[in-house]
C-alpha cells in the first residue's frame, strides 16, 4: 500500500510540474493559433528536459514580450539543408548555388569598415577556435596544374546577342567548343586573381548603426512607420508640416513612392490598441493612431502582409526598436551574377553587410577562376561594394569528391564561421540570414526583422518557386529555414550555417540552455505562407550555357548527376527543356498559369530592367516570345 501511495504522489507531482511547464509555454504562445497555423510547430510544446525557465530582465533578449492585451501606440522604446529541391527530382547541382564556388576569407571592400591588423587579431581572439574541418588539406591548396591556359572572360562580360539582349553571344556554339572554354581555367588566370586579391580575404568590416528615420511621429502624436503609413493630402495639412512628416520624407518616403512594389493589395482598417481605445473614450480626446496603407498592418503600420498572414505566434507583442538591428546576409556564389545584381538591388536598404563566399574549386572539386572577384575588382559592383565582405575558400574539403554532401555542407560552414569572425561591432540581437544564390528574400521581410522586437526564432521564409525562369511557376512555395539572431547562431548552432538550414534546433546541445538563459520559448515560424510569398526561388535560372556549367560543376552526391550524361549536356536539349518546362529525367510537370503583372511575379529590379532580364521573365524559346522579338 505504501508503494502505491509513493507512486501516486510521484505521479501527481509530475502532473503538477507538467502543468506549470505547459502554462509557461502558453504564456508566450497561443495554443489555438499555433494549432491552427498552416505549419504548426507541435514540437514547441513538447518539453522534455528541465523544469522551469529562469526569468531575465527585459533587456536580456531582443524578444522581450509585451502583454497581448496592450499595444500602446506610444511605447517605451528600447535601444537596442536541407533545402527542398525546386523540382521533383531536381538533382545534380547541389542547392541553387550550383556548386562549391564560393570563397572563404571574407573581406570588406572599399567601405568605411576596414580595421588594421591589430584590430583583426583582437577580433579573432574573441571568436572560438575553428574546428578541425577548417584545417586546409595539404594537397588542396591554391596550387595550379602547369598545363592550364589563360581563361576566357566570363559570359557576364561578353557582348550581348542583338536578337536576344539578355543572352550571351555563343548560344549556338557547338558543345565541344563550350567544353574547351570551360576547361581553359589556367594557372595564369588563377595566379593573377589570387595576386590581385591582396588582403581582401583578411580584412574586417565594422558594422555601423542604421541612422535612417524609418519611423515618424505624426502631428497627433502617433509613432508610425513611414513606408506603411497613408500619405495625407495637401489640403489636409496645407504644407504646415513641410511634407516631412505627412509624406514620409527622406529615404523612407522615397521607398514608399509610386515605383515601390506593393506587398499585397489588402484593404485593412487601422488597428487600434484596446488601451488607446479606453483612453479615448474616457477623456474624450482625439484618438492617436496610424492610418495604414494597403498591404501594411498593425498599430504602427509596420507589419507587411507577408508577416501579417504568417504563423508568427507573437504578433500582438511586436514593438518598434529605437535602434534598428543590423542584418547580415550570407550567400555562396558560383556563376549567378545576374541574380546577384537582383539581390543587391532588392535588399540594399534592408541588409547592412553581404557575406559573399567564392571558391577556386567547383562543387565537384575541379579548378575554376574567381569570376566574382574579377567583377568586384573591375567596378561591376561598385554601387554596393561598401556592403560586401568577400570570403575566399582556397581549398577543397577532404572527402568532398567522394561524397558531394561533404563539400556542399562545408561551403556554408566555412562561409558562416569565416565571415562572422571578421565582423566587428556585432551585437547579439543582430539578424543573420543565409541563402543560396538563387533564393532572394523580399525587401519587406528583412526590413520587418530589422525594425521590430517581439518575433521568435529561428525563422523560415516562404518563397515563390520557379524553374528555368519566372515564367515556369511551380505550385506551392519553398519554405527554407533561413535565419536567427547572432546569439542563437553562436550558442545553439555553434556558429555553423548548415546547422541553421536544418530543422533540428531543438536537438542541439545548446538549445535548452539558450532557452533558459533568455527566458523565452523558441518557436520556429515562417515569414509568409504558401499563398503570401516572402521571396523568390528561381532554380536553374540561367542561359543554356549557364545551365551547362552548372551541370558539369555539380557536386558528387545529388544523384543522378545529370552532368555525367553527354546527351543531357547538349545545348539544344537544354533549350528544349527551357521551352517545355521539362526535367532531365524526361518528366513534364504541370504549371499554373502566370501573368507578369501578378503580385510577386519577380523582384522589382528585374521588372524595371525588363530587356536585360527578358530571358528570365519571358520564355525565350516559346512561339509567342519569338514572334514578339520579330
């Protein structure tokens, strides 16, 4: 009998502890909302270790909550892959980047953020020592074979074909000539590139605070996001405010002008906090509020539609920051130079530094020229050079030739650890976002993360899927885990970008400790939804020559490796795939109808430069396209 009593008491005790644990979780996450979300994260409710979370002060984390019943318009501000492949069986090229062609050895070029050697040494000592996989294999250093010849200039720098302005000359060249061009990556070219690099791959970048006035206080006293707040008519203000407040002057006002891509035409009534309503009724004073433009929501008109329709469980607790976070965007690049221009123009105002990694090895382990470095040095990217930190990977990982996934994972590990170790002035609540070169987040999504407190982490991004060009839109969306705060990157993911891309944060050794230290439940959420895209994923979006290069440089692990089949490398065969939307295995999937004028069809910069990107915006081999060119 005594044993049964002890067992009963233990059971009751466990039930009480479980109830308290769940109560703590539900204090931060609405159960009904979480269960009704498109992708409920049920694991966030399964508490398997630890008993209680240790509470911290509000300043301990960027995710400081605010009561869901209160969202005052005048807050007290604080300073402060496993990627799903784009096509069924879309193999033979690794992730959108097309290979291991990104560098390590990040460098900030031509900006106000270069630190002397002493500063570099001090920063490196603060970072944890790199793990063993970082050690460079002796046989895979920068050495070059003696029989290589001088390489041809990259396709991006060649004159364009007048009949197809966006397609490089040489589209009709025989495959044998293409093969010879791709293989003529020689000692002289590699040596010149490495010598011209100088200390680019060792410089550091000093992060600066963004001083842009994103928020403005109206005449009535409301704090409103400039870009999302309705512009008053001239009659209403009669020029009394000089246009600065009413029209959202400065950079924020220009961003909300006629040329801006509207997030979504959704009419919304202004959101009024309950507390503000009570004050207005009680004293009869004029209600203080922001009038939101279509596509913007919340009491500050700063929540874009893609966040408003997401499964974020803490929407009622979002508050604007006094000091914006710095956003760090890390990418690997191979030969996606046209998409790189699009990324830089789309995200230039939201991102504070781009970590761009390039390697002199393909994902298959073959030598290649540093084409991005050449373009960087010849002034092609001067318009964004002050925000680029060049990362150079000068070796190929052991085992990467036998198992291509080793090379694929190593790219992101090296990019993250090398690039982040050379950023000075970084704060724990800054945002880290890692993408493939063919994944482009929308400007509004990263700007929201930059300007608001209250969202949880890590976060994924729902992207519009397309193949060969934006004209072949695929059903659904690509949901990729893309980012978190710098603190979570370091303490949970051990500073490794590939671990972030995987959906296994709750199994990481530092997960529970980080949760206890911050006093918050970590709930993964996704910016956007399958019906409200927050970015674009354009898979295999190249000219036929670009697709050929991706085939032959693909890593040796994503089977079948289509680059090993001669008939799949034929340029006429590749052109036919682009024309029909077919895949290398002979299958032909169904595509929903698209209209270039539809919402989120393509990034704004591409639409504004239609002639340059025609080959990605219109099917260049369809009858309609050929007739329009004629």
